[in-house]
């Protein structure tokens, strides 16, 4: 597979961040590999924590020309000077959010394993559609299988993201039929996140 055809890396933060440590880890990872986008995906709803994390991550990401999107919290996009939002409710709110944030913002939609939701999100104005989990036993929903990615890559022009439960074998199998791999806990739970990411990138072929 040529470099131009390889999927891009879409980095996802851990659900909880230690702001004394994580920005440095993030900088090391961003300096070690080409990353197309960063998603701030925090479990907390504490506004102060989200604002402080957003400021710290934006500084690291934007210094390296990496766009930063936030999961779910649409109202934080403009407050924090972020590049867009990653929605987790399929196609439901894409149209409204696109209208609110404007044409230049990144609006992505996670659609589980539903082709129908993915098509709906694309028609409503999503910049990309994410399907997952692609492996492991995360959640109780169905796995997004290779057939879904194969069909999407042949039939639909909107970029597709594979996420959740990624390993080298899954990446090897999905690389020819996905545009992005959303990689998060797969590397952050390793001591050397940059080395773990390089290993996964190597599996793309």
C-alpha cells in the first residue's frame, strides 16, 4: 500500500487526564508520527475540568497544526477555540450542530455498526462517520465488521473511521477499506505511547 493510500491516524485522549503529565505525553506522540486529528474524549462533565483540559490540549495540538475536536460538548467548541465536535448519537444531531457551528467546523458522527445511521449522518452534513467497536468485547452492541467497511469504502465518499478494540491484526485487515483509525486507549495504557503507536502504524503495511 502506498503512503498516499494508507489510512490516517485520528488520536483519541484517555477518558481521564492528569494535566501535569498528559500534555507532555501527547506532545511526544504528536512529534513521533503524523496525526490528522485529535479528539478530546473526557468522561467528566465538570465544566472547569473540561475547560482546563481543552486549553492545555489545544496549545499542544495547534502548535503542531493538528486540529482538535471535542466529544459531545458542542457548546465548548467556540468557548475553547476548538476545530469541531465528535457526536456519539449517530445521525440525530448532525444537522443542527452543523448549522450551529458553520461550514468550516469539523463535525463527525459515531454510528456504532449501523450502515443506516452512517448514511443518515453523511446526508445531514457529517465530515466523517465512525464505526465501532471493531474488535474486543467493548459494550454490548454489535461489532462493526469488515463487510461494513468494505461496503462503505466502495459505495460512499464520506470518510470512514474505524475505532474501539483495535489491534495489529484488525488494523492489517481494515487498512485497505478505512480512511482513519481512531486510536486511544490502545496506546495510552502502554508505558511508551509513541512506540505503541508506531507498532500499530507499521501494521497498515
